[in-house]
């Protein structure tokens, strides 16, 4: 009968016998292959299950686990079985278990936000600079080498410009190399060339700068002007440049309440804004009229209404600007068309 709870079967009565007829137990079984690196989890010859082995170094005598004569494992000295030191213990503190303070988290978030904002700002500036249109260099327009039909260096009032002025409303000055027009009452002030001069085809050169007033104010030149009973400039073509970098071309008609816009306000990168000089060239060739600023042709229009007339400078203090607009003209000359 098997022993209760022993888990080991009793040997049969007829097994190996000695000379005295008594049963002799079998000799000790050798240790299983699994204990020395053999197949894991296989049964030993005794029929008992042997636990899987741990990969061992080539010299089993120094691994901390040594087989005994009975086939079992015995743990070596405590110093040999101690696990390797962790990274945190080598650093002298438990970095992986110590809770992170709220202050550190906040500092990290702030640094991250600063990096994102800085990178975004740099990117915006970079791509804006890449995509922005390049402003052409301001190139003075070379004047013809032939003598001018009419020119005035504006050193003084040798030619007799009309210098009539009303303080607080408008003013005209000549001297120091400039003709200065100032309008302070939301109106347009023109100054015709002295001597009732009239021109048909020509090239007109002049430098002009809006020196005071809002950028929306305008200035420029009338050509082919004609009078009627009510005005010295009832008919005309007017080329306007604005301090905000735009331009327009108008045609005056004595029978109309307002001038006709041959070219509505148009921006141009060729035009220098308020406070900077613009080199202006107007070419009149029959019905073809061309406006060039700083060496760049802006517009050519064709109109057969007027073939000749007077020339005048103007400044306009527009209604939606602050009171006061001032412009200075210099380096002025009218030359033959074929010059």
C-alpha cells in the first residue's frame, strides 16, 4: 500500500534482491542534463521534473550556484549572489522613484513654451522675408544731354513764379534749389509755369518729395492744360503721386463736375513714400502719355482729347487727411521728345 501523501510509489516486492532475499534500493541517479545546461523542462531519468536552468558562465564553479553530490543545487556565498548595483544607487539617490516637484514641471513647461514661441517668431520672420516683394533700387532718371526747352534750378525767382501766399491756407516759395508748395485747407493748390508757356510733345523731368502731411496726400504735374472763363486749368491731364506709394492719372473736362480717372489709384513698389524723393519722368507723344517713376515705367495711356497746353505743379491736401501738406520740386526741366 502506498504511503499517504508521500507522492513516491513503493517499490514492488519482487524487485532486485540481495542474497538474503531482501529488496535493495537502486543506486543514486546522476543529476539531470537540465541542471548543466541541457534541455529545459524535460524529465530526468528518475521521472522527476527538474527546474529550468539559468544560463551560466563557461566556468560553473564561479556562478554562485553549484551542484552537490545529490544532484540538487545549493546557493553559494551571499556575496556572490548579490544583484548588481542599480544606476540610481550608483548616483547616490533614487532618481527613478523620487517624485518630480510641481516647480520642476512648471519650469519645464515654461522653457518649452519659450522655445516654441522663439522658433515660431524666427520662422515667421524668415518666411516673410522670403515671400516679401523686393523693392527696386531708386535710380535717378538721366536727363538728356541736349539743351532744355525750359528748366529752372530754383535757386531764386528769376523766372517770376507766382509767390502769392495766404498764411494758414496756402504758400509758394522758390529758393535753395526747390519750388515749395504748401496747402493747409483740404484743397488742391497748383502753380503754373510762368510766362504762359504751352507745350505739345516733350519729356518732363523733375524730382519731388512729400515733406509734410499725411501719406495719403498727393502731388505731381499737370500737362496740356487749357483755360476757360472760370479757371486757368479747365482742361488737362494730371499725373498724381501719393505719399503712401500710389499713383493715379486724371483728365479734366470743363463740362464735367469732376475729373475722369484714366487710371485709378494704384500702388507701386517703385514709388518712394512720404519723406523720400521720387524721380519723375512724363513723356507726351501725341495721344500717348507715359508716367515713369524712379526708372520704372508705371503706366501708358492713350487719349486724343488734348494735344497741347500749359504745365503746372500741384499739391493736394485731401479731405480725409490732417490739415496741411507740403511738397518740394527740384531738378526740373522740359526737353524735346527726341532728345
